[in-house]
């Protein structure tokens, strides 16, 4: 779980699902975590609202509080980095023997394979069961224009969009396992001789 989110049972909810307006998303598609400070537990309330919105699987989640939005965007970026590193390092591990001489390829392929496996394992342990891993930060201005961002007090909200991540998980797990198999074979060959 994200270290900065606490599941707390705090009072009333301030974020609200968005109502249908001219070409704006339907109620079940968008949730706004508003930045309204009422009392000293406001930050915990924002975290609670975001956690509830993630678990409710809204298509779009608009995070108005800057601190929570920035932390969530960084969390998503770290997960994306782990995924991409697992894929690219695994591909380097598997493709290096095709491009370098056999004597030198293991010096690149084995560390790349270990990195791929480590990133895939870390992603699987830390991100796989987190509801936030199903979301990406939305930057597309056309899609953002359909959201009711004009109702916010913050000029820089973070907008999350729910995306299916099954294929990307399969991709990096398959490549990491193939890299593991290649590395195990190479290590066996090195020590068997």
C-alpha cells in the first residue's frame, strides 16, 4: 500500500461524484477530491476520500489537494518506471546474445536479466494489489476538457484515469521470466563447465 495513505474512518465526505453537465462525464465516471480544510484532520480526510474513490473504481479521479495529488502522481510514476525498466532490461537481456559476441554478451545479459527480474518482483510485491496501479495520470488536453475542472479552486489538479493494466503486467512478467530462464541457463553453463 502507498505509505502516505491511511485508511481511517473519518467523518463526512467532502468529495463528490460529478453530476452530468453539458458533455461532462456521468456521475459514475468522475470523482473530485475537493480541497476544503475543515479542522486539523483535513489531510487524512483527503487521503481517505482518495482511497475510497480508488476502491470504487471511478474512471476519472480529480485530486485537488496539491500534496496528495503530487504524492499520487509520483507513486504512479515510480510504478511506471518499474514496469518500463523490467521490460527494457529484460529485452536487453534477451537481445544482447544476438548482437554481441558470445564471450561478452553474458556481462551485459546477466545483470540486465537480474534487473528485469528485480523490477518485476518489486512491482508485483508493492504495486500489483494496490488500487492505484490501475490508474495513470491524464495529460491529454482534449480528455481533460471534458472534465469539470472549471469548478475547482486549484489551478493544477492531478487527474487520474483508470486503465486496464492486465496486458502490461503480462508483458513485463513474461519478459522477466524469459530473462530469468536465460540467466539460469547461462549460469548453469558457466558453472557446469
